[in-house]
C-alpha cells in the first residue's frame, strides 16, 4: 500500500500563482519541504510530492473546511443545510441561520461562497502545476510515470471544475499555471463550455492504459480508471439536467460511462444478495473499510499514524451525550476539541420515509438512537445520531478518527446507470430497473416495478436513501429542480415535486415547512465579492444575489 507516502511526502510549493495557497492548516500538521519554483521539479520526490498534494487540497479539503471557524458544519454539509433536509443544531453562524430562515442574500452567503471558490481554485492551481511541469522531467521520470502523474493532475482539475460549475455556473477557466501577473484576469465562460472542457480532460486520461484498471485501495488509494470513468458519469448526469439541460443525449452518455465501470469488473457491492441488520452489515463495512472494492474513491484519514484525523465523529451526535455517565459514574465521551454537536441532523420526513424492511433505516446502519456503554448501560439520544460517522474510539479518547470518508461508491454507479437509461424512454426501462434493484436487494427491499416518471422518482428516492450522509442531495435538487415530499409514513417512497411549489423542510427550523422558500437563484452560490473586486473581468453577479 502506498497510502503513507501521501502523508510523508506532501510539500508546499511556493510558486508565484494567483490561486496557489502556501500551506493550509491541514498540511501544516506534517513537516514541510519548502522550495521555490527554480528548485522544484528536479527529483522524483518533487514530482511525487506535488501529486500527493492533489489529494489533500482543493475538493478533498472541503471535508476539513467549516464556516467562519469554530465547530460548525463542514463545507460538504452546506448544500444539505440549505435544502432544509438537514439541520445544524448549533445555529451560531450567519450562514446556517440565514439558510434556515430563507434569507438568501450576499451578506449571509458571501464568506461561505469565498471558501468554496478559493479552495476549488487552489486545487486547480496545484493540478495545473503538475500537468505543466511533470512532462518536463523526462530525464528524471520514465514516460509511464509522467503520463500517470499528468492523468492524476487532469482528474483533480476535472473534479475541481465540476464542483465549480455546479456551485457557481459560468466560471473563469484557467488551464495553465501562473508564474507572472500577466493575463491573470479571466472572464467567466458559459457552464456548457466548462462541462465540455471537463469531459475532454477525463476522456484524455481514459485513453490507453495511463490509469490502472484497479480498485481504489488496490492501487494504493491513487487515481484509477474506474475513478475517472465514474467522475465522468457524474459529470454527464449533472450536465444533462438543469441549468445546462444537456438532455437525452447526455443522459445516454452518463448511462454508457457508468456501464463501463460495471463491465470493467473492478468494483462490486458489499453483500450484493442482501445484507444483515447487524454491526456486520454492508453499511457498517462501508463505514470502517480501507480495503473494500465498493469504494471507488474516499477521502483518506489516519490520525493514529500521521495525525491527519477525521473530525466527522464529533458532529455525529448531539451535546446531550456530554452528560452521559457509565455505571461507575465516569464520563463516557471526551471528543477531540471537547465538543459534541449534530451539525447535520436529518429531518424527520427523511428518517420516516424508509420502509420498515429497509436495513438502511434501521438502528446503527446509517443512523442511531441508542448507545450502550462498556458497563452495559444504555443511553438514548435526544435526537437521532449519524452512525455512519460515529467513531467510538475517537470520541472516548479525545482524538479525531481514522475512518476514511466515502466520496464515490459502486452503488452510485448502479444508480447513475439506472437513471441515465430510464430518462431515455420505455425501451431502456427494464435494464434501468435491473441496476436500481441491485441496490434495493442489498437493502432488503423488494424489486421496483415502476415505469415512466414513477421509475425516475424511485431512482431519486433510492439515491437519497442510499446516500443520506454522503452529500448528494443538493446536486440532485439542482439538476432536477425537484424536492422530496413525504409520501406516507415508512412507505419507502418519496414524492418529488417542483422546487417552487414544494414544502421545504425546516424553513424556519423545527417541525415547520414553508412552500417555495428556496428561490431558484439560490441553487447557485453568489460570486464572492472580493473576487469581483479583485478581477475586473468578473463583471456580473449571479442573478438574484442582490
């Protein structure tokens, strides 16, 4: 396994670049090898260090970013909080309060938007340096290594631009590293063009054998061919929907690319014939694994050996757990940072929509309500906890955890194939249901028999039920302009209705809903004001953000 190399060889490259940060706090946890550009790109270690840096900055670093400091939702959670389907229980930041009150204005969202914008372009800058400089190292690296490193750079550049175009729409496209201030002011280009450039990067690296056709963990947790294929399938799915509305032809591309992953044979569901409702279930393996080939891409953590820890655990349960004592009157939890709070509490509508036979809705699969300590005392949470993030060892020992965070799983590949096929019409529905029902079978559900719009609604529901804590919902709302509504207690179904007429959850917070409180313009973030002031080519704000 090559994973430790990522922690040991990350360095910060201090090069004159508009978007290249020095070193963020996360990377400063390790000793740094600081070099100026004239000293860098000289050795294999330089190249490897630059490539390893791609995995810790940019989009992957969103798992470490919060709002305005302190213990708040991570950047990965912001879309779910905006949707109202998840609640930040602390409520002590402008962003969460404004979102829950439906106050969508620049003052409330600017600092959050800036963190996203800046981190994406940090990732793009790192990728551009790898793409531009590694090919100059012909006397140092062999050709296969050069091609592989460039491919990894293009993967992360595509990933960053995909996130940018989803979040901001039209954006400046920068494909070369900056070494001077000349030409730094870039205009925004249409989102459809950005999608086309993302597609080209990914198609380039999928040609030939540049990337190994291996599972993620079998490749030392470096970029693989299935990773690039799945990212491209995600890109097509989003591109096909709003606001670009690429349509049926792009849905067909999404299905075809997902099927390439399926036929590639490197990934599979854990317990495909049906899992258990115990701690040995597929969903508990997903939580703890660093080897399963269901994982196509994960954010890596290793607190024990490298002091790079997963802090999702402190956000998995509410503050009431601070008061818990065992039978010997000992405090049970001493989390890292001495904080416990639920920053991503799922709303009751979502929790109550799981069918009674759906294992994912059962205790200690994705969620939990009770905890039994080492003295056999059972404690009940005031609010449901997120079991997928709960890390008993880290919470009891005052440290962050070692669990990786899944970013892409094979179940999503199956559901992209299902939706891409279903949106092409009746002739493709039988095959679409086949992929959908693989995910349902594993969860303990009967086969879905729906057709037409009901089939598409079933696929959207399955995405929410399968990925309630993997941050897919806001993108699904964006591309479909649909919002989930209850469709009967424990029915296993949701009714997806137009956003403008939907009963939006937790707007304001509590048991309240409010019709149409999320305006369509809020599906894109505002362009950060500081960026507009610094770059005169950014002339127009995203519509609606006044």
